[in-house]
C-alpha cells in the first residue's frame, strides 16, 4: 500500500522543499549545504525534518517522492538519477541484478509511454532501492571508489593507501607521501593532517596528533579546530602520543603516552590517558611503573564507556607484538587493570564488537603469529573475562564479523595446517583452503549450525563483512596467482558475484602482500567499505518515575511509573523477599530487582546465594551509594533454562548487578550483609536494554537507606 504523502509535502517549508529537490538529484548533505549556501549542520537538520514530516524511513524513500511543481518526467527520472549517483542496492541481494535490469527496462518503457501518451499513469510511483554503499580500494597503488553493486570504478587519488571512510561517507582518510591526509569522496579538498588520525563515531570529525605532539580535534574540512591536549611543555623530554580511541559517545579520547629523557628509548614513562573532547580535562588512567618494562596499546572502550581495553606491549618487543599481546581492561576512573586474555593478535579486523552495544565481542582466540594454526572464534565478555569457544581445534578460524541483528557470525576458516613454514609454497597451499563460513552465535551448543558460504577451490576467501540489511556478505578473493578481487554472496547462501575485478597494492610493496605476513593479510591497507545507516535512529520517550519505600529492605528508591511489581520473573536469581519491577507486558522479560543477601561463616539463610567476600575481591567497578561501598559487574549468561525449554529460544540474557554493603566486607569477624540490585534484559532486545538501563541508573541515583552507614 502506498501512503498518501501529498498533504505532508504541502506542509514542507520553502527551504525544505528546496532540500528535497536536491535529495532527488542525489546530492549528499555537504553538497546540499554548498548548493544552498547553508551550514552542514543546517543541511542535516533539514533532511531529518523532511524525513520526520513525510513519515518515511530515510533520505532514499524521501527522494522517491514527487516534489510539487516538478514535471512528470522529472519526478520519474529523479530516483533513477539517485540510483546512478549513489548506486543504491536492492533490499534483497539475490534479486539485485534482476531488479536493476527490470528497473532500467521499466523506466525506458515508461518514458516511451510518456512520450507517446503524455502520461506516466495516475498514481504511478518509482521507489528508490536500498543502498549497499560504496567501497574504496587500492588498484596499482591508487585509490579507487565504486558504488555497490555495479557503479563505475572511479580513481580518486594516485599513490595512496589505507582508505578509511568518515561516518557520512563524504570524506576519507588515506596515507599518501608518508603522511595521513583527508579528502572528499570525489578526490577534492585534499589536505594533510597529523598522525594517528581517527574518525569520531557519529559525525565527520577527526582527532590526530600534530607535529608537536598536541592532540587536535577538527571537522573533516579543517574547521572548528581545537587543541584537546596541549603540546608537552618540557623541551628536554621527548613525548610520544599514539593509539587514539574515541569513546562510544564521541565525548572522550583515550590515548597512550610515552616519555624519555633522550631522543630515543629507553622510555621513562608509559601510560594510558583520557581527555575530554572539549579540552576541559586530561587525566592518567594507568601507567606501567617507573621505569616502565612494558608499553600500552589502547584498543577500545567498553560500550558503556566505563572501561578502556588495552594490550600490554610486553618489553616493548616487536616479536612479542607479532605473536599476540595480553589484553586488559581498566576503569576510566583509574584503578587496577584486570587481565581478560593472556595473549591475542590485536589487528582491528580480527575482533568484532557486538552490534547490540552489549559487553560481548567476538575475537580471534589464540596467540602466535601463524594464522593457519591455533586460531579459533570465541565470544569474550568485557568485565567478567568469560570466553566461550565457538570453533574447535580442527580448524584455524579468524576474522569474525557480526550480522546486524547480533545473532550470527561470519568468519574465515581453513583446516588447521599445523607447524609449517611462514612463507613460500607450503604456506600458499595451506592458506588456499580458506573459505567464508557462518554460524549462530547463540545456540544450545555454542557455535552450532556452522554453514559454509563459499567453496570454490580456485579461490582463497577472506575479510567477510555483513551488509547493514543482513542480506549480503562482502568478501575478498585471492586466486592461485595471488590476484585479489572483491565479491558478494547472499548471507542465506547462493552464488557469489564479483563486484570489483582487481585489488592490488602499490608496486613498491612486497610482491607477497596477498600471501600475508605469516598468512595474515592487512586488508585495511587496501580496502574499506562504507554503508549508509538503515532508517533514522528510534525515538524513545523519556521515562517517568514513581517513588517506592520498602521497610523490610530498609530502602527507598524510584522505578518507572509504567512498570508494576511482580510483572516479570528475574532470570537466574532465586531469592526470598525479592522486589521485582518490570513492564506489565513484554515479549521477553526485562526489568530491575532488589533483594538482600547474607554471607555467613556458619549456616546459611535462605537468601544466602552469593559468596560475597569472593565477589568483593573480583568485581572491577567500585562506587559509593548513599555513603556505602558498592561493587558492580555485568554478565552475559546462557538463556534461563525454563524460558529456553518453553520457547526454544536460547538467546542469552544480560545482567547488570551491583552489590551495596551494609557492613564492612573486609572484617572477617562480621557476617557480610549486602543489598543486591539487578537489571536484566534479553540480549539483542535493544529497546528493552535502553529502558532497563535507564531504570537501573535512576534506581541507583535515588536509592536511600533508612539508617546511617
């Protein structure tokens, strides 16, 4: 059914109608801003207003609508122009070729009909296809761009590598002339920036280290430049800053800092710092001692922004770095790091954080530089350090990539080849058996339902990535002569389709680039894929809260007004006197809960379900709540057995748990009395997670005890 948008179109302002007309010509936000002489933020705001007023999902649906006052021919051709300019892909990949052919044929026939009869037909509407985005890749040492699946290949910059798209896809970071540079997607406005430049998570803003070791933030076009961390003030000391990592909100930056009294090592200091993006504060999070034996490499933030994940650069050793480094997390507020993995290769494409924004990350497990042996896909939970292996020792598996719904993984696998040489024909033969696989990440048996997506013996397949709609997997292929190309395959299975004929590194690079360093190809140096988001982000209504006082627990707090007590069971926790709050009706249980727990040396009360003293030694997040000590941890757990048995749904649940001590947990003569506060939701239920987290934070903020500590 086609929605009548004529009334909404008439309600647009003059400026919004101008912007919509430019959308129909296929212009990007930046091009719209230049065309109309307005700011980029102004263009983005107008586009978002148009989407909201018309009730469409995104700019592509908006572009498919007619603009009043335009002729019938212009309204028909607009979506085709958009398709040619941005190369939008069909929603269902398996029909992409047919849809494009039929669209072209249908457009031709319809245009012929208009010319013959003077009418496109009452109520006719052409809908723009869903986009697959575009790839930037290296061919003969130059950077090329192609809109997927079948746009023209365009060379945008000579003698460059390592393309890295901005959030909007309108800008790109590259390496050229031994420097990091930024340019527009069409190759214009090329300029040099500092080292270690990285894009912000949600806008075309980058941060980098300049020649004086100051940390800079600026927009892609160089505007709004500001110094976040000033250059070092001690001229007799060399300071190196590196490893810049934005936090999930785009408001803080983690980085490594190393110092030496001379121009060369040994280093006299190595540590991790965090700076506010507005430049208001920079503080040390952790250092490795004085003098330092090891360096630090920031890798990521936890999704909640509470911890920084880093690798310990053991002895500053290149050999240790190549074989994998121990992985730690440390609270941003500073504290003692906690080891999560004893050794892991740290290339970005060897790990994949869950798209659900939880604490689960898929990793390439197993130390050692040899990619053909001792490698497995595992699920790692930040915070607890729990690891669940998904592949077995018979295969060498690596490079996991999540499906958009966070339920499946695609990855590279080959038979484990055992101890062989790190180069030459033996390595080439062993790695040629690599192909793309998928599996369910959450199943009664972890890693079950493994399914091979590609199996052509003429090719070695690597670097799988999902499309945003989950219908397509993009991957690279290497033939027996080590020529690389880019392909897609339906995620449900089907015939692969070649979309880029040749990817080749600069001629000055090692001719064995696609054999790889001990079998590891550094794909980020020759390839990057940008995809537009699917639809606008969901709009959530802020929660209202109701006060609650419980004399039995001796506390008062707040909970969401629309929730009721006892609406849902709490997963995993069997307790006496529990307070459970949740929505009256939900597809899957979620909510918050409170109960008391005792840890006694002799005997045990019905509520004694925790070894509280042991937990007090192990949980990483320490806080003070109404004058009392609190410890917090997050867990990923297997699905509640009762729920799984009834529904067949084995998706894990996520728990956020805080212990608040009524007594001194460090005194062995005192029985520990604690209040336990739970937040819980089904993994993958983003709306439930957002609401449960908001309720949990509000509960902790409002929590008050009836008695003084």
